[in-house]
């Protein structure tokens, strides 16, 4: 709209007449004055309807929160004593020095009475039940501004590194990495599966472009009901050829997180401040330990022997992150060389100790956010690994073609966007960092209803 001014640009329009389009955020009466806080995608501003402007005052008197309006008026500087400041820091709020003196208010859409006031504390189920409404709250919308930046940074970083983006299919056949925990879908008289990851396809694409990445939804039919699990999430994946080993993947991930830190500081420091979260400082070299080294440290420091465990328990992940912070000043720590028995069939075995793999997890603020590894690139070794895992190579013929006709040493990683968002913003429940969460209890609405 030609005559529209976004709220973020109002200060440069001081003294001028403007038209703002948006939502009524808050409406307040002070004697004969009616104050309306207006909100659009770019910010908020206070407006005031004076009693001497009868038309604007009458309409301002009837509007309520979430009504959609076109507000026209003059941008004025507020008197010094009326400047809006943050109560805790004393800093002037965005647009705290100006307000709009309303000349006209046009109602574009009315809203029903709200079931609760936006911004008030509600339980997680109520929040999710009313998600089309609760997402409008500035704290919740800030989460997804940050999430959008994570995706943008990921895409730009890897494009700049020469990676090619591709779109992985979401419907796959019997080669569903063994089919465990997959959702079954009727497919023209056959059974297909929703993809648990783009893994097999990104490996195939290494044979085409050498370096690839994909961003897309994946599905896990796991019956978890926790604050850290989802049944549908967004996976950000890379795969790259001609690596020496898994450490090359760890190095490029370290570089990505350094770039993400910079992007978040440049663009979204205000959102982190609003949410009371701290942008992490990414070390030039993220500390790393093998699984056995990590378990030895845990056992020594806690007197709880976990040296024979094949993986890390959630409490161990939290402990190691605390340890990394105290010992290295890092929110991140790589744990490498997990047992072959606990890793997928395509994971490369350590030549020095074939019972362990050349793979890693990246832990961040108490939780695993990335799994990565060098992959088996030799055809015969890959077929043998499948058989060792009890898989039928005949079901993977399509995938195996890439290796039958020549594949370079390669590796990659995958990370969950929502879990990363939650940990960056210090959000306890990953569902609050998921736009429309799907879990064992919910697809938009609760399944038990």
C-alpha cells in the first residue's frame, strides 16, 4: 500500500501525517484520552485519540485488542516526562519517544473477545491449543524470527562454501534405514514410509555435486512424551565428499556456529534480550572428547560408573556441558567415537578399533543437537555392514548404485532446527520452539479430545 508507513520507520516521520496498518495490541482509557498501542510486523507504537477529534475518539472508544485497523495521524515527540523507558534498565523503549495523534481510525476487521490476555502466563497445552493467537505475542513471535535467521545463516554459509541445496523426498520405500520407528503410508497398494532423514539421498547426491545440503521436515514414529522430542521436526543436513575423516565435518560445523553467532549478534540481539537469553560465544575450536574419555571423566568426578554404557544418558549430556563450561568456557562440546553397534549401518568404522566409529555428537547447553560421521564409501564394505545390522541389501539396491559406481570418502551431519532454537533461547520445552508441533499427543489439537 503506497500510503502505508511501517511502525519501525515512524521516528523519521516526526511531524508528518502517516497511516499505520496493524493490530490493536492494548487499549487504555485515561480520563477523556484513549491510548491505543498499535502493532505491525515491524514493531509497536503508542497512539492517542483526543476528545476534540470526535470521529477518531468515537472509533477508538469501541476498538478492542486484536482488532485490525488503519490508523491515520500525526507523529509527535512525547514530552520528556512521558518518554517510555524499560523499568529494569532505564533504556528508552523502541518508539518510546514518539506517539501518533490519531486523526482517523478505520476498522478493517473485528476480533472476538480474547480467551486470555496476550502475554500472560498460561500452561503449555493452552498455549498450543490457541497457537494461531498466542504466536502473535511478541515473545513467541521473537522465537521464530530467530529461527528464521538460523535457517538463513545455515543456507548462506553452506552455499558460500560451495554446497548445493537439494530437496529430499519425504515418501520413501522399504529402504527406511531399516524401517524402525517409521510412519507407514498406504501408497497405491504398497506400503511407503515417511522419511526419517534425507541421509540416503544426500549420500547419493555427493556422487553428483560433492557437497550438498538439505533443509526439510522428517518424521519419527517414536512414542516419546518429553520436553525434547517431536514426531515431526525440521532437519538441517549436510554431506560432503573428499574428506579425510569425521574431523573435517566437525571443523566445518564449528565454522558454521561461529558465523551463526555473528549473524545473531548483528540482527537479533534485541530478541535475545526480550527473551532473557544469551547468545553463545563459539570457541575457535570446540573442545572434543571420545565417548570413552567422557565416560571416564564422568565416572571419576561423580563416582557413578558409566564406562560400560554404549551411549550417553541425558543426565550425562547435561553433566558434560556443565563440565565444558567450567573447564573450557564453552557451551559446546564434541563427543566422538561411539560404538559401532549403536550407530547406523553407513557409519565408518575406526580402523584402529573397528568396535567404534568415526562419528560424533555435538552437545550444547545440556543436550545433543547434532549427529555426524564419516560414512562408508566402499560398496562391498557397505553391503557387509548392512548384513551385520540384519538388513537386506536387496531392499537398498537403488541407494547402493551410488557406491557400486564410485563414491569418494565422505561424511556429513544432521541437526534439528527446533531443538537448536530451544537451546539457543533457553526454552525448556522444544514444542514452544516449534511452529505447529506434532507429538504423540497432538496434531494441532490434542488427540485425546
